[in-house]
């Protein structure tokens, strides 16, 4: 999978997350290369979910 395919997939998942959790913004879901853990940490705080819960949610979208 190339970089544009990964970004396309993430853009789809990002839209679904924003539908599921209306409080999320584009800034909350900004995925920078090498900063995945930072993004997950911000989502944990904002949504009150564990890292495992977030991975499960994202994996089922």
C-alpha cells in the first residue's frame, strides 16, 4: 500500500470517526508521520477511551 492509499483510507476512517464522535475536529484527527501515538493520546483524553478501545473502534470502521 503506498502513501496516497494510506492517506485515502485514513481520510475515510477520519470521516467515520467524526460522525461517531461529533466532538472530534480535523485537528484532533490530524495524522502526521511518526506522531500516531501523540494523536492517540489526544483522542484518549478527549473521548475518555483507553488506547485499546480506540484501536478497536478504528479497526471496526
